[in-house]
């Protein structure tokens, strides 16, 4: 089975996240994209109390695509969500023999050298980098490719303010649970 992981804070998940995952399925021929909502992202300040809500919103947003899966691997750790630990566990769970495909935005990939045990992560992952409004400086040591998908200017920060540009079920969930008020 050819899989790709899509880790992120998803605070909240929105249309661009789903379009990126759908593009990855069709363009790269993946059988499955596994969304992995972080519990506590190491590079962002995030309200820990939102973790369960972020996880639930990802489940709502992805439920209609049988080729999308949501993993609770980082959520269940209840600690900082380090990609290296997640990648090792997914490789073990799915018996991956080659490098694991990993969806990432240019904004995060530009800082990849600062990630936890980046040298070790580099050996395990092939990154599929999606445009997020910034150019990536060349990363000669990393295995990556820039996905040929136009930048979609949708911001989780803006969605937290307006609740627009997200999936209807997610918008309802945000309003019902009085999130981001």
C-alpha cells in the first residue's frame, strides 16, 4: 500500500488542507493519506485544551473520503508531537520499506533543519512540499520535491476569526463548541 502522511496542527482544518490531500492522492498515486493532528506542536504556542477539538474537526472534515484516514498517534501521546517519533511509529505500523511520504507546507519545510533530530528524520522521509506563499531555500541534504499545485491563500488564523473557508461540518462544530471566540 502506498501511503502518505499529513501531520499538522489543523487549527482548524480547512478546504486547502483537503485539496492538498486530494491532489496528493491523484497526482502521486497514493492509496491513502493519513492526517495526523498534533497534540502539542513543538514549534507553536497552542492551547492544549483545543487538542481534542482539533482532532474531532479533522475527523469531521475527512469522513467522506474513504482514502483519508485520521491517526490518533500524536493525540494519544499527550506530549509534544515530534515528527521523528511519529514517522518511526507509522513506518512500524504500516511496515514501510522505503522512505515515508510526508506532506508539508513551504513555511514549515523552510524551518526543517530546526526540528527535533532533523538528521535522523532526513533518512526516513520523502517530503512533498506544497506552496504556502514563501519560497523554500534549497535543502541539498533533504529528499523532497515541490508539488505542482498553486498556492491557496487560505489561513487558519483567518478562519479562527471568521469561520469562513472551512468545511460546513467544521464550521458548525466551531460554533457549537464556541471555539476561537
